[in-house]
C-alpha cells in the first residue's frame, strides 16, 4: 500500500537525515556521483514490476537523472514532499507529487462519470507516486552504501496475445491514451520498447512474495495461491496457511475472487492499521509542512513521552547518539513544552528560538561535554526548516531582551511569551 510505503521510506529518511548526515553527504557529493546514485535508484525501482516500469512515462520530469543530480536540493525536496504529517502510524491518505502536466489531465477529467476512466487516471497518479517513492528509497540506500531494498511483488496472471485481442483491457487502453496525451507517440513508443525488454528480463528472474508477511520464495519453493483469485486472472500468494488466514481477516475478504472495481479499490486503500504509538501531536497548521527531521523528533518523543526533547550527542559510545532531556523546574517545564508543541505544530520561529535557548542553557549549566552548541543549533535549524544563520539571529534577539533582566537564566524562566 502506498501510504505504508511512504511511511517506511520517511521513517528511514528521517533517521538517516538526523543521525547519518544524509543531507550533507548528498549535497557534498559531486554531480557525477549523484548521477550514479540516481541511476541506481531509477533502475532498481523500475525493475520491481512491469507497471512501475511503465509508470516512468508519467514521471518524465521528476525522474530525469540530470534533474535529480544537477541540483542536490531537488532530491531532498522530494524526500520531504512524500513525508506524511505524522510517522506514528500509517496515514489514511498518500502524499502526491504535484506535476503541472498530470494535474491538467486530472482536472480535465475530474467530473467524468466513466468508472473505468476514473480508475485509469487514479492508477496513474498512484503508480507515479509509488515509483518516485521507491526511487527515493533506492537512492538513500545507495548514498549510504547500504544493501538495496528487496521489494516483494504480487504478480498478476498475464494474458496471452490471443486473449488480449479477444478481451482487451479498457483500463490499459485508457492508461495508454492518457500517456499519449501528455507525452506524444514518439516518447511513448520509446519507453514502451524499453518496458518490453525489461519485462522479459524480470519474467526470467521473477521471485514471488507472500501477500501477508512479504516473505520471499526460496529456491525450489512454491507458495500456494488463492484459487478464487487465480480464476479471474489475479495471482495472490501465501507462504503458509497462517498468513492466508491472517490476511483474509484484514483485507483479502474484500477482493477474493472478485474483479476490483473503483469502490472496492477505494475501500481497500483505506484499511489502515491502528497506530501502535500515536504521537500525541495534532495535525500541523495549514501551510506548515513538517520536515523529516522534525518527524523524527516527534517519533522519538512519542516513544519516550516523559522526556521534553531528544538532542543528538556530538560525542557518544555504543551507538547511544541521542540524549533524552527532561527538565525539573515545574514552571519552566510547562513553558518549554508549550513552546515545543507550538513549534512542532506551527513552526513558529519565536518558539523555536525559545526552546533552543533553553536547551543550550541547560547543557551549559550541567557542564555536559557530549553536546556541542553548534550541533544543537544545526539540529533545530533542520527540524524547523530555519537556516542556522536565522536561528542564531533569533537567539541573539532573545539575548538582547534577556539583558534587561537580572540573572543569567533563559527567557522562558521569566515568562511564557505565548
């Protein structure tokens, strides 16, 4: 499911951005190195399945190697664009990537009553977003020199040439018509030829996956298929009876042996497991897109709700790179949490500066040697999409105001400033 995929990729990216310096590694790489990573990402994602490879036609702008590699910020912006507003559970709606050409096609057919037409256009939107999401995940793994993702594929039963002529698929024809409308015949034929070649290669090296647990078939192993679905041309595989029973309860009973119409597909897409660790934070204010680094902060706070903030250490042992901070002065704690929540929900820069100042003051008072001031400022600047220079200026403004008070405490100690 696209929503689950985007959450998984965003969870990975949020962690790698916060703890493995992904952004700097990507931006500091040469254009030629970024081109190599982009090629690995595109090739790996397109090789997952025939329909994803075909979806390249709808991503001609986003998935150009030069587009991804020439300006390093493009890749990072796409990572942020696919991120849900909260990583504590699978969202009910995916994050789509805007594209002027495809938006015009979608708008032109918005009021169509033809169900097949709606499914065709909807599938294009989902598949192009899914392909972009997979490409981003492959690139992340390539940049960090990690094993590339292994994606189980649920295959459909393919019709022979005679069957296709006798019973043409109206959905595929509408899909083709939409592609031709956007890109023209020459470009369509070019990628269609590449698609056929890639399909033959994948068919020769196909690996089946369990619908429920996503386990992969091993050599000389054959998963059992759902007989009712196979009769209508859909191949759904299970590695065990247990997986088949478990999957039936949560999703398969809706489609078992039935053609997938628009209404059923819509209902199936909204089956979302209940989050195990709700973040406790409301949706962001309109117009505020939470950066991945902030989503990582929210995830950590939801896992450790008694703490007030998670700060990355500059010096650490045994992979314990995160310091969970809790404040003991009751009034200060209440004020800090109020501004923290305000910053997380709205991105308010006054609140960001106030909590940053308090974190830095606390570290200084404790004489903690495992945190460096510049790294703390850099962390919060990334979490709230504020430049380091801008946050430093905000801290200086607070220092100027604080100069009028007795003592050397942070400004939150003197008032709530809400």
